[in-house]
C-alpha cells in the first residue's frame, strides 16, 4: 500500500436566494465522507421552513460508492418529507452510470411524487 489517501470531500454551501441552497461537492462521496455530507446537508432540510430548492452541484464529485449512494437516497427522503425539490446538477458520467445500474436515476433526479396522507393500519 502506498499510503496515499484520496482528497477529502469539500462541501461549499451558497445561497442563490433565501429559498435555494446550493451545495457543491468536490471529492469523493463514500464510506469515509458520507456522514459529514449528511451532517451538512440534512439540518437545513429539517430546520429551514422557507427552503424550497436544494441543489447538489456534482461537477467536482469523484467516486460515489454504496455509502455515498445511501446518503443521496437519505437526502432525497428528507427533501421529500420537507417538500423541498432536490436537484443533482452537473452529474459526472460515472455517477449517472451508478444511478442507472442501481435503478435510482429517476428516483434521485425526477420530480418527487405528491405526498400521500398517512393512514393508520386497518383504516381506509
């Protein structure tokens, strides 16, 4: 082993306007970085009532492994719950390939389904 570590994931948050948060990802989204990614991206989804758009700029994204994919799926779930539109902008070909292979491309990049009212089991 050469001991060379991949570059850390750098996250840059900017506001396009009060309703739009843009997060630029530079580096790998993987087992080592997915927790920090979630710790950065999830709080605005949960705490900011006026947030309407979350834009993940993936132009600088390197590797995305299964932990990174799981993190993206978690962000999608939380964005849906908060009625926030998620955008995966400037996706590199390797990310599109991963999303296609796993059947998650449309789920992560399409419009979310309208929220369904919750019913209690056994009730219509």
